[in-house]
C-alpha cells in the first residue's frame, strides 16, 4: 500500500504541451482563453467523476473536492482534490502501525450509533489492521478519461479554426 503524502494531487501529462506553450508565448490572447477553457472543463470532469465515486457518510468528503487551475496566460496544470484532512486516508488507506487520534473517531462513532467509549478500541483496531484505500480520485481521473479526450479534441479544433481564420 503506498504511503499517503501529507497533501496529494493528481497530474496528467499532455505530450508536447510544454513545447506548444513555449512556441506560443507570443501568441494571440485567445489561445490562452481556449486552453484555459479546455483545462477548466477537464478538471471539472475529474472533479465530477471523483465526487460520484467518493464514499459518503456525511457528504463532507464529496463536497470538499475542489479544483484549482494554473493562473498563467496559458495554464499548464490543474489541481483537483478534497480539502478535508482525512481525504488522503480514504484515497490511500492507512498502513498498520499507528493509532489514529481517538477523538477524531468520536463523531463517526456517534453517527453510527456506537458509544464514544469505543473510540480507543476502534483506533487500536485501525493501528493493527490499517485501512484499505478507496481511490476515488484516481478512479475519478480514469473515469473522466474519455470526457477529457473529447474536451481536448474540441479545444484543438477550436484553436485550429481560430488560427486559420486569423492567418487565412
């Protein structure tokens, strides 16, 4: 089971995108607008799919999934992920060995009709067995793959059309 980083993010590499952005640094402003639109639509597709796949207890994890897009003229990245601290433990699981803080388990225990006095026992069981990962973000990225392909296909056609109209 991979070790969960303190913060996690998912990235996708678009082959040749770095060369494209270098070549078009002095490009018309609309190129950045088209790329920004494609980036935003792609990130929102991943956000949507990940939210649908996120395990739901209170809905807080699902609702915390947000998107941030590079503010450059021609954006090169988007970050998509949950803002709640426990999101990384849901995504990557938890290796056996350390007990989670008992106090962090009490709200969950209460919601499920388990007395708060069981927090230590549950924490000890987690330390012994760990928690299996539920990769809702990784699976969301995979599920959004076809949508992302269609989005970038439309984006590249729009750029070709606008470029042809400008230079034609």
